[in-house]
C-alpha cells in the first residue's frame, strides 16, 4: 500500500503545485483564446476575399443579374457572373472548378429555382442568392432556391478531417509542453537536491511514475477542456455539424494522448535525470525531441496524403509514431480495427519496457551530481 | 540501536567505505567525524538506501534496515534541498505524509513545528521567500516533522549563525533525551565536543576511532600539561625529557606528556624554580584526538563501540 500511496502523493503534489501556478492557468486560457479566435474571428471579420464565380443557366429572368450584383455589394463580396447554356454544361464546369456555383432560375420566375454547387455553398453565397430571388419574386411564396451539391461531403468527413488535423497538432504540442514539464521537474528536483530527501522514503521509480502521472492528468485535463471548447465554439459559430461519431473520435484522441504522453514523458523524465542543471536538460532530451519531431513531420506530410500507404502502415506499429499516426488514420477512416488493436498492444508493451529501463537509469543518475552523466554509467550505477 | 556493519562501497576505482563498522545508541548524541571524502555522506546514504553498499549491512534494532524502517527515520542531507516555490506548510506536510502520516496529522505536525521555530506566520510563504536561516529551520523541521526514532543529519551546523547553532543543538539534545537516536556529521570539533556524548571518527573509509568522548580521551596515552612559573621563561624545564613543547609564551609552557609522567616530580621541579601560578593537567581535546586518529599512517582500527 505504501508504494501506491507514495505514487499518489507525488502525483497530487504535481497537480496541486502546478495547477495552482499561474503558468498553467494562463496557458490554458491562452490556448482556449487562440482556439476560439481561430474558429470565430475569421467568420466575423473576414468576408470572402476572392470573387465567387457564379454561372447562370439558360435564359435568366430579367433584372436577376443587376439584382445579384447589388446584393453581393451589400454583402461586401465580389460576384463574377457568367452564363452556361444548360444544366449539363454547368455540372461539367463545376466539376472542373472553373466556376464555384451555378444558378438556375426560371425566366418567368415561376419557381424559386436551384443553386448548384460542387461540395457546399458558403453562407454568404446562399444569402446573396436567396435574398435576390426572394426579392425578384416579391408577392409569390418567399422561398429561397433549392441547393444542390454535386458531391456533398458528409458531416463525418469534415469533422474527421478537422479532428485529424487539430488532433495531431494538439497531441504534438501537448506531449511536448507537458513532457518538458516532466523533464524540467526532474532536473529541478535534482538541482535543488530535494530529491535526496524524497528518495530517503520513496523509491526512484515511484517518484518518476508519480510525476508522469500527475503531470499527465493535468495535460489530459487541459486537452479535454481544449477539445470541448473547440467543439462548443465550432457549434456556436455554425462552422461544424457534429456527427454521431464525434464522441468516438474524441475518446480515440484522448486515449492516444495518454499513451503518447506516457511514452514520451517517461523518456524525457529519465533522460532529464542525466543532466545536473536545467540548462543541460534540453540537451539531454534531444534524442526524444528529434524522434518525436520526425514522427510528427512524417505524419502530417506523408500520412495525411496517403493514410493507407506503406509508410503509414509501418508507422502504425512503431511506438514513437503510433500516437500520432493511428488517430490520424482513424480520423481519415483508413485503418483496420486489427491494426489499431495491435498498435495499442505494442504501445503498452513499449511503455512498460521503457518505464523499466527508464526507472533504472533514473535511479542510477538522479543522485549523481556534476555534469552530464552517461547513460551507460547510470544504468550500471543502479541495482 | 543503529548498527553499521562492515560496510564497503566502491565507486569505480575509489573506495568510499572500507569495512566500516560502528553503532549508535538512542538517547546519545553521536558526532560523526572525518576529513572531507572520508565516507561520512556515503555511510548516511547507505542507511537511507540512497547508495547500495557492495558489502555489509545497516541495521536498526537488530533488523536489516528496509523501506518500512526508513519511514521512521529523519534525514537531513548535506546539500540542503526543498522545493523553492512550494509553500512552507504544504512542504512540511508533504514530507510528513511520505513518512506515513495521514494528511490531517501531517498538517497538524507541520503547524506545530513551524510554531516551535517561530515560523507559524510563514506557513503560506514560498520557501524561497524565507531568509537563509529560516530555510535551514524548515529543513530541520522536515527531518523532524514525523517524529522519527532515528535522526541522521549531514553537517547540520554548517552555515548557521550562533543563534541557529544554539537552536539546533537544543533541538538535537531534546530529541536524544526523548530517546531518539541522533547521528550527525560535523567539522566543528569543539562544538561536537560540547554537545555529543559519543563520536565516530572515519578516515579513508575506515572507522579509526569510536566511542564515548570521555572514554576516548581517557584511553589516549597523552595528556596536556600547562605550567606557568613566574619569572622563569620556562627555563626550569631544561632538565626534563619525555615531553613535547606545544607552545611557549613567556613564563607559560604547554606540554604534551605521556600519561605515566611523574606529576609530583614535575610539580616539585616547577616549585623549586619559582612561584607556580598555573599547573593544569588535562586529557587532550577532541580536535587533537581527531588529528591523531586521521593522520596515523597505518590506522589501527580502534573500533571500540558503544
């Protein structure tokens, strides 16, 4: 019971002391602000910078063109009008993206007509078109034109892509900022020599475990708040509709964050013990930083392009890259359940092994002062 | 009782401890002496499992010391260390909890020790905002907060002002009287002589002397003799052998003599030379025993224990 208690005490101290620090609260607020700003501000302040190319199908009703241009001006948007003979031509030009949308309104204004787009119509375009058509057909039923998308993206696709990209960025930032807390925490304890007092009653591996656990919980709390805030604001600003799979995606992301954090912060923790002063800490953790950065870059550059390619498959089974690659592939719908399962098992094994090795190096190094300690010496110094 | 049994510890080519043995009894203040690098800190680290001996044992109350036993020990490492940015009260109660106290008891004890050291109003201050002397007090409180049965302190007096020294020795004395085992290392030999009952002297990893200070002094074959004979300039000594002149200051001479010296004859000779103003015969000071013990080329391990 003593060991569990010791781990819990260490973890609680990390949570209370760091959670209480201005740095944690400030960074949380700041990141929430950035996230909110990222979702909300563009839709508030920025109009559509480029002209929207709208083709009118067949013979348009008289007065439609000037009315469209007028209401576009009211929306502070530029509209580039052209005309196509029929619906089939409109579809073709839409598909090869020479126009953004096509509008088919009966010449006699007998109906509200139809707005045809490739994937989806921007809120601005919908507004302009609806307003114009309703105004022209004053007196008749005030219906806006129906909207037809040739290749409508599912809500799941959109969320998946946003999750994939936002998730991997949050994962990387989270592992790094909180992993470096573990790193500097270990070095500070060593530098202030408080570690000698603690280790008189606590086993080194329990101290390391408590530290990773405590900081990990803080990181998880921050990530959860960020994700929830992101979803909430995306909802409020109407830029995202949540499919039923959202909960699954969030859980998948948080789950992989836990695995990734446990893996990387353990590595940073024991490498930190090799340094004697905080100035040396970043040097000591260089190998981990490099591996993580490489995994991150490969993930965003190659795995997003080809989520079921050979590189993506290989990286799925490598513990350093799995926490980034697996949720990414899952979000893009390009991973088999068995791959996820095997990857999780490999990851757990890797964390277990790394923790065993790390705890031993940590024990060997944390009480030795003076300069950088070599990995091999630390390994030998401990039992 | 703390028993150090045949401890040997090597760091690469360096032998930090070489078959060192001694015991420390509860209720007595034990001074642990030795030149720098003699193995004092290594011995203490072995007691707390911070260093693993290559051979030998550390025992408490007849059993090998384990993690369970260490919960009831208090340790103050030479390199002071606490969390600089953690509140003093939280810090004390944190360490108390690591020694097995409940959160509630830990807070109570932390509060009473802070009160004892006059720091009750600083409980919510960060450690780094305290003066150097007060930080030292907190460090001592950290070693004491869980009411340990054994206190091991590495250089507890170094860096203390006279006030701090008197608080420290008062607390240590009080703990020893309460039946706690107290072992501390120090280079301040006069201080050790004043406060300790027992000493252990270690040199190059070996225990070269151990036991009660008075016993060690008595056992030492040398005595100090200080004689002042008015108006002689010490010339009356000239006919005498078997002594070493330590110091000569006008009429006053300080001698180192063997225990068996004929004091009566010496006094008679001094008396014959003139008016004897001072004649004192004393065992050597601890600092002299220490020098003798650690400079002997082939230390005869006098492991008299207590």
